């Protein structure tokens, strides 16, 4: 029976030893960690330390954290001879059976422990089977493209990690003084804790890194207390205790240095792994796979959020819906290092730099996102700047400086216009930052007087957003009492719930500050009156603008590695370097976004409802057309009206041109051609004078006058079509725009210069022709002459009436009288008429003796008159006499066409004036026809082209459209469009945010 039981126990032990509880292989002892080997070897120096359980809410997991093994009680075996030698075979058998029982029990216990450990590990790993679709197919094939064996070999083995651990014997002697440095939640821990609200996976990762050190610290602390009690019992009072205190102090200093070196080594290892991870992510993003190609077409989450902010920046908050979406506002005193901190976060020297000079003249919104290539791009441009090339960096800095100077109006130093820039690159933290102009205390020469107040108002406008994260930058190399921005930040955020304090130039501060504890007071928030969510200390270079980001990072790491601020525990490791700062700011930014974005979307939804209700009540029958849509509608109407110019009939063009041209030149023809020629005594002299006058007129004035008339006629017709109301379809909201387009188009239009030369030849040939072919043309010329003379006679009589006053009928009927001057002119007119009656063939000019005779005759009747008044009155009296005489002669020439054909031979009748008017009439008709052809074939098309160019220019000029398209209806439609756009973008962003969280 005993043999069968023993055989069964062996089978069970062998079965358990083969790992039936899920353990697939055995780990050789040589590959275990140093701490793990100390547990296996009972004689290891560290085996006497008992591992304490880690008191955290989540089970940590790291390479240094193994489950504690249960100690088993060893069976004490007494050696020696037995008094009774009988039944020795039975006793040996019972001993062997007991040994087998022990082996069996140990195997069962070990298997149970292994299964429990496996189950715990399995529970810690989340179930990702439901989210397998999120990961593209190429991820499962990464082993084909990435050599993981080579990557595994590059990682340090357990022996190298063991060498990184400090000497635990030295740690155990003086670890009490460092408990506040290692244990979270100590009174001196003022570090930034915004990241504790992050994801659960990040919590486990961060706790796991320090879990082993905390556990070892607790074990060593217990051991140190035991050693201290033993030392107290063994050592007596006296100098030996003092020597031991001195040695303990030296060991504490050595321990601090070793711990600092250990932390920095771990930090470098993490950075190296992150760099390799960044390269791997870059390879993945650059992979030309179908899934990735489709994903590239989608906008990233941070890009969608940035577009929402850009749309909100143009929104006029006239309906009490303000922009309360989070962004990181970077504020600080001038030359405090704001731009340098932002460049370190963006990992590129993208901003213009100057020594002591104000370089940031307007707010710059920088959107950081992750991408395969390190590039930058402006919101309103398609050009990409490669941030890995120095030429593109210089071009980007120059472009930012040019945009800043353009945004600043005349007489100002800073501008409120925001410059939007997006930066993408591998490993960048996703967030939106706004770099503001530095706060100044004094306005220097060359600045606008209101520069200081303008900078304060810009900073307050961004910081008063209750969800804005304030990144307060303080120069550590200057006295804290000279800080201006801290008071401003404390006013905007008194509780410090959204403020992050950053101390720059810590390397200079450590050299210049006499008391290092002053820096500690700044970081702990005890020196400034302001409160903050977290405190950080960074180094952004040596002050050389040519330094690269990599060299600045190396200098920053080297400085903090050797800095006394860390060695003396004045700063915590997670409070230093811009890398830790960017991680903390990004976590706080996204936490604020998740908390506020839905509330902002609800506010705009309510605003949209109010605007739609207002539109329905005021404009129930009109579509909601914004300014751009209204401009397009007006543009189509204007182009239709321009096209309608080509539909004007040729007869209408020629009638308008002929009438307008004669109105313009008739005075010159009557006064300078017809009247002087009519003073001649015979027909030959009349024709010679007329030919000379017409030739001079044609060469100098007539073509230019004709072109002016044609251009004015085109303008009048264009204006008539533009301003003509179209009944119910007419919309007066376009009147200002149409008038501006008309004026600008006419201003740009220029008539063809060669038109005058060709027109001069045509007019000259038309005036040289004197042959009237038929009676119809003769009658038309007489009619044209009569109409012209009647019109001139009517105008002349009107002028004379104004000169002499009303006649006796009007004076009796309307009870009006003459003035003294009118009475004198009336007497003068009567005297001159007597002179004309005596000599009806009197010439057009009065001789001096005739003027004297008229004056003396008037003086004899008691009327004093000036000679100039006599000549002026004579001009109008003789004109009336001449026109009446010409009309009488025109009536006699109605039947003179027969004599004209015979060249007035054997006839006293001479109708040369009729021939003159026929020549003028024919010239007007030919000129009108020529101008009409030029208008319809050339100038109307050129005008249409000018109108299109003007409309295109206006379409690109937003200020012009805002000036020309105004009114409550336009503004309401604009607000409604923007609110809808903002709400839609917010809803899309919220949906994408929820998908990312899932």
C-alpha cells in the first residue's frame, strides 16, 4: 500500500511540475532580476529584507515588481544515534514517506500560487477583442517590417538594470531623511497634479515605474530601524555617537547623489525608448497602406478643434454667446522666454527673435498635432514649411514677421489680429497655444503711447475666458519683485485653478541668486501672491539664437543632472524640463476641452434657435442669404444688365448720339462758323469762310467732342440699366453695390485712342461734300436749319427778357416791375432797335462812334449808361435780328432746290446757308453711325470686361463687401450662418472626441 501511494504521489508531482496550470516554461535563475535572485538565494545579502505589499489602488506592473513568495517553515531534523535500533526499517520508510508528503504539498502549493499569479496578470490585461477593428491590418504584420529581435537586443538586460540600482546597504542607513522625496503626498510635494486625472493606463504606468523603489524603501526603512535599535543597545554615550552621526550625514549625501543619478539614468532610458517609439510611429504613419491612406483624408481631432477656434475668432458676439472654448494662453513679461518655451514645445525655432526688442506684435495661435513629417503651415496658405530644413525655418520666421508688421496699423505698435499657424510632427503633444505680446512696464521711444494699455487689454481678453489655461512665464534670472505678469494673472485667476507657472532661465537663476531657497519658494508658490495649478522650471538655451532644439535639450538635461536644486531636493524630477511641461499642459488642455465643449455647443444651439426665430418673424418670405450669397446674386444681376447693352437697337444708339453731339457743338457752329460767314457780301466768300472754319474745327475739336459724347452716352445707358427699377423684383439692398461697380468700371474704362484719328478722316470727308442729291435731302436740311434757328431764337428772346425785365402785359397781370438796371437796359435796347430799323444790313459789330451816339441819346433822355452795357445789349439784339432774318431767308429757300441744281444761275436767290446745314447734318449722321459701330463692336465688350474685373476685385475684398452690403437683414443672415457653422463643427468635433475616448 505504501509503495502504491508513493508511486501516485510521484506522478502528481511530475504532473504539477510540467506546468499544467498555464505556466509554459521555466525561467532560469540567471535571467531573474537582482531582487528576484535575492529571494531565491537564502544567503543573498538582501534576502533578510521582507517585501511589503504595495498600497495602491491598482496593481502595479513593471520589470522590477514580482509577486512575493511565501516563506515555508523548514522541518528541523535532529541528527544523532537512536536508543532503540529495532524497527529501523519501518522508521526509514516512515521518514521517506514524510519527505514525499512534503514534496507533494510544496508542489501543490507552488502550482496553486502560479495559477493565482497567472489569473491576476490576466485580469490586469484589458480585453481588447471588441476593439480589434480599430487597429489596421498592417499592425499585425509589423514583424515583417520591423526587426523586434534587434530591438529587444538593444534594450538593457537584467544585469544592466541591476547595476543602475543604488547600494541598498547605504540606503538603509539614512533613508528616513529622504522619505519625503520618495513617498507621494508629503508636505513638500507641490508638483503639478493635473495628470493624475488622466487615463487609468497612464496611472498604472507611472505608478509601476516607482513601485519597486517605494517597496524597497519601505523594506530598507524597517531594516534601518532594527539596525538603529541594535546600535543604540550596543553603543554607549560619548564621542562614538557623534562620529556615527557624522558618518550617517556623509552617507546621506552619498545616497542623495546616487538616487539622483539613478533617476536621471532612468530618465535617459525612457527618452531613448520614446525616441525609438517615435521613429516606429513615423514609419507606421508613412506606410502607404490602404487603411492609412483613407485615414489621412480625415482631419485630426486637434485640427478640427483649431478650425472651430478660427471660426469663433471671426464671430461677432452680439447675442451674448462668447467663446469659452479652452486654449493655452502664453503670457509673460517682455523677454521672459515665452517664445522660447513655445518653440521647445513645438520642437522647432519658428518665431523671429530679437535681443531686447519687441518681436511678438500680434497674437499667434499655434496648433500642435502629430504627423509623420515636421512641417508648418498657415491657415490661409497652402505652402508647407519643412522644419527640418534651415532655409524653410528662416522663410517661416520671415513670413511671420511680415504678417505681424502688416497687421499693425499706422501709428500702432501691436495688433489684435491673430495669426493662425499649424505645426505637425512626430511626438508632438496635441494642443492649441496662443503666444501673446510681452507685458511691458514702460513705453519707450518709437512705440505708440497706448502700447502698454493695448497689450494689457489683449492679455485680459484672452485670459478672461474661464476655460483658458494660463501659461504664466516668469524670468528666473531677474528679481521676482520686478514681475508684472504675476499680478495680472492673479487678477484674472485668483484661485489658480487654470494657471501653470513656468520659471525660465533657471541656469542663470542658480548662478545669480544668492539663496537657492528663493528658487524653491518660487516653485512652491510661496514667493508670489498668485496661485497656480502647477509649477515648473525649465531651461531654454544659453541665449544663442543659433542653437538647435536638440542642443538645447541636451543642455537642459545636463544642467538639471548636475544642478544642486535637484540634489538638495528643492525641485522634484517631474517639475523640470520642457518635456514634462508639455505633457502636463497637454493633459490639462484635453481635460478642460472634455469638460467644456458640450456646454459651449448647447449655448450656440440656443443662439441659433433665437436667430432663426427672429428671421422668420422679420423676413418670412426671403431666403437666408449671407453677404457672400447676396454678392453673388447682385453680381449676376449686374452682368445681365451689362449684357442688355448689346441688345440696344442701332437706331436708338444713332438717335441718341446724333442729338447729344449736336447739342454739344451747335453753339460753336452758330457762333463761330455760321454768323461770321453770314457777314460776307457774296456766296464765294461765304463758302470760303465756311470751308476754312470747318477744316479748323475738324482738325482740332470735333473728333474729341464726338468721342466724349459717345463715352457719356455709354455711361448714361449703362447707368440707366443699372438703376432701373424692376417692379416687385427690385431689391434696394444692391443699390450701393451697383453704384460702386458702375463708378469703378467707368473709372477704369478708357476709349480707344486710335478712334479719334479714324473719326477725323471720316468727318473731314463728310463735311467736304456739298452735293445734295434729291429734294428730300434738301427739305430735311431746311427743316434742320429751321429747328436750329427757332431754338436759338427762343433762347435769345429769353435772355433779352431777363435783361430788360417783364413787358407791360406781365407787369399789369402779375403785378411785377422792373429794376433800375432792367430799365436802363430796356432803354438801351429800344435805342439799338431804332438803329437796326434804319439799317437792316448793319454788320454784327458796333463802331465806336455808334456807341457814343447811343450813349449821348440816352443821356439826353436822362439815362446814364456804360459803353460795355451798350455792347452787351447790342449782341443779343443783333442776334435776334439775325435769326429772324435767317428764318425768313430759310422760308424763301424751300423752293430753291431747282435753282440749286442750276448753281443759282440767273437767280438772285442764294441758299448757301442751307447747304451748310445739310453738310453739318450729314456729318452728324455719319459720325453717329461710326460711333455706334465702335460702341457695339468694341467698347461695350470692354466695359463688360471691366465690370467683371471690378466684381472679381470686390469679391476678394471683404471690407468692400461689408461696406456696400449693409443692413439688419444682412447682419442677421451673417450671424445665423456663422452660428450654424460653429454648431456643426462643434457637433462633429464632439462626435470624434467620443469615438476617440471609446
